[in-house]
C-alpha cells in the first residue's frame, strides 16, 4: 500500500508541480507522519525534494531572479502591455499570471475602470492595489522567492471556481510544440487560469520564441492570442498555428541605463510596486526638473 501511495504521490507532483502534506493527509486518510515518511523515502530516491509543508520536483533549472527579468527588454514588454490594455475593455474580469511582462500589463491597466483582477503575483497585486476602481483578489499560498508568485493546491482549486473574461499569461518559452515554463511549481496554477477564462492572452517578448523550457503549460489550441514584439519577424510568426500580434516598441519606453544607480536600487523586489504612483521617482533624473 505504501509503495502504491508513493507512486501516486509522485504522479501528482509531476502533474501539479507541488503537493502539500495537509492535502495528502486528507486525500489518503492517513496521519501526517505517514505522509512525511513517504516524502522522506521519495527524497532519498531523488524523485522529489521536500519543501516547507510539501514537496516539489528536483533538479529544476535555476529561475532567473526577478530583478534580472524586470530589467530585460523593457521597451518590448511595455509595448506588449499597452497592446493588451487596448484589447481589454473597461469592466472586464481578468486573471493575471506572475512575471515581469504581466507586471507591465498591470501597470498599463491603470486607467481602466470597474475591473476585477485575480492574481497570484505579489508584485502585480501590489500594483493593482495602488489603483483606484479595481476589485483585487489574491489566492493564498507559499511564496516562490525568485519569482514572487504564490502557489498552493487550495489556490489552484479556488481559481477553478472562477469564470473570467481574460487570462493574461506569461511564458518562459514559446516553440512550435507549445507554451513552456521553467518552474514546474507554477504549472497547475497557469493551467487553471487558462481554463477559467473566455479569452487567453499570452504575453512574451520575441526573445522567448524558438526555445523550450522544462514543463509544457499549454498547446496553441488553448490560446486565443499571443502578443509579442516585432523582433519576431513576420515569416517566423506565420509558422505558429495561433494568432500572433506583433507590436513595435518605442525606444522612449526603454529606461536609460543610468536611471537606477546602485544606491537608488530597491531594497526588495516588491518596493517599486508598493510605492504609491504619485510618489514614484521619475525614471529620468532630468525629467523631474523640466
């Protein structure tokens, strides 16, 4: 019985990316010490890694730190975000995925009114919380430090109960095989989001195309529109069996290299989003005096 249970647990970890001890206790009707022994055995075999309150898959590629992601291809991400803001009408309900591009989307939606936003990203939530006429819902969970997203089985179950107009999903890689992600912990949440939406928008700058990451998130049949920049040429875009909108980034959207000196850098990755919009420092030091 123990061997069969461990095999089932492994399949769940592979499918969902994360399992919690409390959920396994409820599902298998055993005490927590039994589940912890199962997980310890599986960890010795190298098939899972125990984490606080549960288990994940081992030996994943390192997640790119948020402060690195957020500084890459900024003009492209902002142009993509503006295109999404043009697509989404006032009064819409949205699920917004975690990521640096989806954070730009949240910022581009500042002038939208009467919206409902559900997100598992702490930075996106902080940005939306600073906006006015928006209802914000944040499912709980454990924070993934490198990406500032919340994951838990209960949060996934909560997302499955929602029905929204749009899901805005990020992607680590886009290839002819589909949309893939580096971190398997986020897989079940992303899949729940796309299934809960009438329209699925994937936001990914052109550097993400032609690559694959560890875990498949979605096929192109699951996606209504991919918004990217024109660094992906027209011929390459036509090879993908999905509608792709290519936008041209305005160079003015790219912050100057000297905009953030080391002594001005945020102490935490959340700090910029937590500062009220009116109190933010101008990205160009000379702009504030003009």
